C-alpha cells in the first residue's frame, strides 16, 4: 500500500496527513500524538476515525499541522484521517458520516468591526 495524502481544515488550522500501513504510531509535527495533544479529549478526537472504522492498530500516520489552536488542529487532523479512510475503502463513509466526521465545520471567527470594541461588543454608550 502506498502513502495516502489528505488535507483537513478547521478554523485557521490546516492539517496534512500521510497515512500508511503500520503498527499504530501517530506522529504530529515530529512528536508523538500523546506528547503533542496532552489532554484525553483531544487524543480521543484523533482516535475517533480509527475506532469507528476498526483500524486501531493497522495504520500509522504523520501529520503536519499549522495555524489555530490545539482544538482546531485536532479536529483538522480528524477530518483528514476520515477522508483518508474513505479513500481506502468507501464502505467506511456511512459510519464516519453518521458521527459527523466527514463534514468540514464552516464556523470561523467573526471579524472585528470598526467603531466597536470586538466583533459584537460595543464601546460604552453615554447619553449625556
């Protein structure tokens, strides 16, 4: 099996994932995924596509992630892994789609407007 290359995005994060057959070693930006994502919730998000497709120890992946925070990066990797498993076998798509892993989340940060403190917060109004 050759290397499967996919891309995932979330907020400002972009993840490039290279999936190969292996023993279950996950590398993100040159580090082990448990070292890169220290919380259990983020590690769970990385493992979700593997558990849903019953490929827990069958594949290795290397990911390059840039931009955003750690939550956005974890979800970008999750989307890229889901896309890779669909490329491997189209029968994986219904299980991943049922959990919402095949949809790119379009929500982005709202821009700050001029004359306001933040995107929606205004400066204090004084009547007199």
